[in-house]
C-alpha cells in the first residue's frame, strides 16, 4: 500500500523565491493547457488528449525561459493534474451532478508541484532535500521514512512549504484482540461507542471562532492588493491551518486507539453532504468532521488488517437496542430512552448498540 510522509521545509530566501517561481510557471502551463482544451472543443468540437499535451512539454520548455529551469517531470505532472480534473468533470456529468468545469487557476489558487520518480529531479542528500533547479533545502525530519519513495509533492500552505513523499510500504497487521465495537458519531459528543465510552468533541472551529472574526475584519479593513492585506490574509490562513491540524491530530490519535483495541468496527453510512444543507447544524457537522473521521478510520484499519463496515443509519437512534421497539415521537431534544422492556439508556449509547448489531449481521453474512 502507499503512505504519505509530510515534512516541513525551511528554504532560504533565494530558494523560496525559486519555489514561488516554479509554482507560478506550473500555474501558467496549467492555464495554457486548459485554454487549449477549451478552445479546441469550442472551435473544432475536438477533445485534446493527455498524451497530446505531454508531447508538447519539450517544445514549451524550449520557448519559455522560466520553464527551462523547471524539470520536465514537473511540467508533465501539471498535464496529469489537469487531465484528472477533466476526468472528474466527465464523471460528474455522467452521474447527473453539478459538473464544475475545470477553472482557470488564479495566482492564489495554485500552490503545489510534483516529481514522479525518485532520483530524477529530487533526492534526499544527507539531511537535506535536493530539488532540480532549486538546490538543497533544509528539512525538519520529525519521523523516519519507511518503504520505497515513489513520488514527491511540494506544497505551499499559509506561507509555509512542505514536502510530501509518497512511499510504497508493506502492511503490518496488528495482533487480534477478538473485540468489536459500534460507533455513533454526534455533535455534542464526537462519538459514543457500544461499550458506553463517551468521546468528547473539542469543537475546534467554534473555540477559535472569535479569533477568526477578528482576523477577517482585519482583512476587510485593508486595501485590496496592498502588502498589509496580504499579511492579514496570511494570518487568517495560519489560524485556519492551526484548527485543521488540531482536528487532524485529535482524530488520528483517536483512530489509532480504536484500531489497536478492536478487530471489527461498525459505523454509520451517513450522507454528510446532504446533512450539511441543514442551516442549523451545518457548522457543527463540518466542525465534527464525520467524513474525515470515517475515511481516516477506513484507511488505518486497512493498513492494520482490521475490518470497518458502514451500516444503514435509519432508525438507529429511534429503535430500542433490546427489543427493537420504534419511538416515533422521539426528537433531537430527547437524550434519554426508556422502553417498556425495561431498558433505560442514553440515546447515543443505544444508537451505538444498534449500529454494532447491524454490523454483526453484515459480518456474519460475509
């Protein structure tokens, strides 16, 4: 399987200028390829294919002085990225969703470039990362890289530079625990397990919301295009990055513990995209990051040899986990369930038990 290792880069001022120039060159090449595809279809009703544009990389590097200083693989990755955008566009059209035609990339909407082969354009040189046309960049190696390095992506986020190594690694299954659990995600609590464990929700965004408001007002007061406005935007970006990193750190630690403690995990197959249309709950749902939690859990479980199953969420909260009685009059304000069968239990704990039972039925059928 493939795993990505992300490290912070500390380029010098000259290297940072070269990195910015590389990103700008890739952005211009992306827009050039996009314009070629769009114009060919408008004028000739002809689709420009990926390999047609890959063949033009060599010619573009000959006529563009900035492109000469960029590795050919970097320019080829730009074409591949554009082709992926068009493939996603065609998939959405076929599915009947909102198409979202690939857009022209503005100066602040293109922040990365990549290399596709280790040793050809990039390599680790001692304690530094050597990049073609840029030089040896200082790296914060906070963890060892495992497996075989395949590709590299250089990213710029909130004024900081990162190197993302994609590595091919061997899976390492964890020892069996013979335990299983159902997990009900929520807003007041991030999750409740079928064992009765309550996992608190830090509410990362709401906790920092006041600081974000101040930063956004600071931007609104600055003149558009000024250096002070760019500095204010950078401050806001870093605050959002802090919230994102805090959420990711919390979820990763939680998921590692769940995968280590349980062989089989059942969760709800929630339609998060549809649920965020509720204007009263959308901010809380996005702040809880249910979709990210599920994806990270499934990826980590696959790596550790665990099983994760998503069950139908219908009536998991309104059905008694002991006798199956449905409570039709139950509302979101009702947090405790009392059934005629004698069961008296927290609503979320009851839902987690129902999720576990549905998961057990799926495991038995496979």
